[in-house]
C-alpha cells in the first residue's frame, strides 16, 4: 500500500499541479494516470511560472521519477514543445521521464475530428479543448487506436495512413472544410509534418511497460503519487454527462490508467477550490452572473491554462463535493484559492437544491438535464488577507470557522490550505 492518489473533486482547474509539486519531495515516483494535453497544471515558484499538459507535475524535483501511464493519451508534438520549454528553463527532463508503451497517440486527424464534431454540434457544443481527446479515446475503445509502442512496428506508417484515411472520410461526411482550419496556428499539412518529426523524438525517450515498471517501483519500496487530470465531475461515467471528458477522472482511473490493484492505494487526497469554477458548457447550479462572480474570476485569474477561456465562477457546492468524496473514498482534503475570497463580507455555500418541488441534498440524474435551484447557507467572510509567503501566521477566526464548517458537512479533514499561487504559499493545517 505505497500508492497515494491526488485528484480533483470539481470540474477541473482545482490546482492539482501546485499540490503535486508541493508534495513531490515526499515521493519517489509521480505518475499521471489519465487525460491528455487538455490538462493544464500550473506551477509557480521562484518567480517562475510553468504550465504542464502531459508531463507529470513532479518533473521539477530532479530526484523524482515521472511516469506517463497507459491511461494518458499523448500528442508527440505537444509533448516535444512542453519538453523544450522545460529544457530552456534549465529543468531536467528526459533522464527522469518514463512513458508507458501502452499510452495511446493523438493523431493530427484526431484534432481535425474534434473540431469537426464541435462544428457540427452548433449551439450544443460541449466546450471541447480541441486537442483531439474525445476522438482518440473513441479509437482506443473501438480498438482502432495507435499506441506509443506501435511506433517501433514495421507497419506503423501503413496503420497510420489507414487510420488517417478513415478519419478524413468522417470529416468529409460531416461536411467540415478544413482547408483553412489551423491546428495550433498551423495548416494541417505543416502540423502533420512537425508531428511526425516529434514522433521520431518520442521513440527515443524512455519507453517502458508501465504496469511492470510501477509494480517494480512499489516492490522496491518506492513511494508513489498518482496524479489525476481534469476533475471528478467531468468523469465519463459519473460526471455531468455529456458535458464531460472522455476518461475516468475518479479513483477507478488510477487502477486502469497505471495497471495497479485497488489494494495498493493508501491515501486519497482530494483537491477543491473554496468556490467553484467551470470551463465550457454544462450544468453549474451555483454559477454567479453578478459582480461577485466577476470578482472571483478577476482576482482568482480564472482563465483556462490550456484554452485561455474565461472560467465560469460560483459558490461552493457541497452536495457536488460530497458526491466526489464518496466516489473517490477521499481520506483528506486540500482547499485551494480561499485567498481569492479575502475581501468578501459574506460567503454562500450551497447545501442542497430545490428539485421538482422537493428539497434534496444529492445530485440527481436530472442534474445533467435540468437546472437545479441551489439552497444556501450564508457564512461571514474573514475580510483579512490570508495570502502570505509561507503558510498563515495568524488565521482569521472566520476563516477557520469556514474550514471547520466544510469539514463537518463532508466529514473529511482539510489537511492543506493553499494561501497563494506559489509553492511556498502553503499551510499544512493538520498532520
């Protein structure tokens, strides 16, 4: 039992990257278990800021081994760009980075399909990041995908061309004209050429059989931290379907995304914001459309690190948080961005919803289809800055009361509180 798990409990963007970076010195291995470059894990330290999309957030500790697990999907060109930025910053990457051969590849045509599907949905868009995530996972499930280990196959190019042809036929059927469509600012042919060059570079990295690799680490006594992407409420099975991602973002994804058994998991660390945010379409019962929502967005710098889109902001939703804690078996909580609410006189917390004439305290199936009217408790704000350079020297009584209120409601301890974006701005509240 030497695998701990860290995952998000809301709609993503909870701050997983920072906390993985903070916790990495306690671990020997950091392993990403699902998602792809739709993730954007932001890490700040020493007046430097990094955004990771595919590489695990333990990469800044040269003593940590970083594994991209089989549940992750990889765009070789995005990975190469990410590695280049890290190397240019002086960060060691390569020697301590390992990639599962069973991880699937995001092809350039997967990104075309993503754009074509979103275009066809019109007003019903789900808010895709257009990174090819859904189409890649679709090919994985339908047994048509290409994996990292396939690069070494003598018939790889033949299989690539066949899959590309199949994708282009679908694009044509959707009647999506991609002649002037750009992928990351590049025409398709140029992107594909650079993708192929990056694919050759990927083949030279440390490719491993991830499931054997992680078990070898565990048997040798290494401490392992499994890092999730997106958030529990975006899980393909238990999220706000269809406005979800295409992988299992909950605890189940750890086992399938790394090749470990449930009995190997020890701590389950759940991260949540002291308020809620969401990017793209989908239900959001506590969303704010007033000046308070604008304040949270502005002060919290709530803009997607992958897409740059403004995040929707709202009050903390306790039934949704309790749901995510239940699904994941969370043993402890990390609260993020409470400092964004420093100046608020009053803070609302949703404790239930009015639904079909009844007051309920759970997420019904209809939450994905119908608007729920939130019912709030109103708590006093602390109106005192908790953003410091090193934890909290003097905890405002109202802030401590806010934390204790949440702990009592969700019956799970808050052990870490983030007091600002930098890794040093972290308060270890309980042992």
